[in-house]
C-alpha cells in the first residue's frame, strides 16, 4: 500500500502551473507541497491509529493506569493539529492549481518568496498576517483568521475528529 498517493483532484495542474511564484516554478512548488502532503498524511494516520488504540483499551488494561485519559486527550489534540496541517497543505495545492498560490487572500498582494519558502501554505502577506490589535476579527474571513492558521477547525469537527 502506498501512502503517498494523492487525491485525484490535487494532481491536476492548472493553467498557471508553469508560472513563477516567489522565484520558483509552479512545478517546484507542487513538488514541495506534495512532499509535505505525504509527510503530513503519514503523521495523521500514525496519530489516528495511536489515538484509537489508546481510546479503545478495555477496562482493567492500559486504561486503568494513571494518566491514561490525559494521554488520550493529548493524542486527540495532536491528531486534530495534524489533520489541520494536512488540510492547509491540500488548500495550498488547490491554490497552486487555480492560480491563487502566492497571493494574499485578504488583500491580493504577492506573498514574499522568503515567506513562502518558510511556510508554503501561507495564505496572507506580512501585513495581513500581523496580529492586528487595531483591526477587528471580523476583518478576516470567518474560517481564515491568520491566528487560526487559516482554519477554524470546523471541517475537522464535521469529519468526526473531536
């Protein structure tokens, strides 16, 4: 079984695939994002299995040891965070296909190449991503506030991860 198989919708190259963003070609960005996607998928699978193993322990077994509930909650939080990271990478791949990769979702400005190299899933330019003390949270799309990493987790909750 190959864990690095990408969903079909993420493999298709958009019309802007060959354009350069942040000094790199669309192909180079896609290669980087696919690699990150594979790593994150493995992390989600590993954490999900560990969570389900720990949560499903029969009474009197591991479940009775001190700290078991705390460990189950820790694994759940890590699994949710890993699923968010995977979704952010999938979203970046979709933006690459539709031509929105490297553009700020708030103001439309180009995101600096150095920022994209640090975090290719970046959705916002430096100005829009700054913690805004003078701007209300309503200035951001409901599911894309920079402090939330671009996600509010609602999709994860709807998918059964709690």
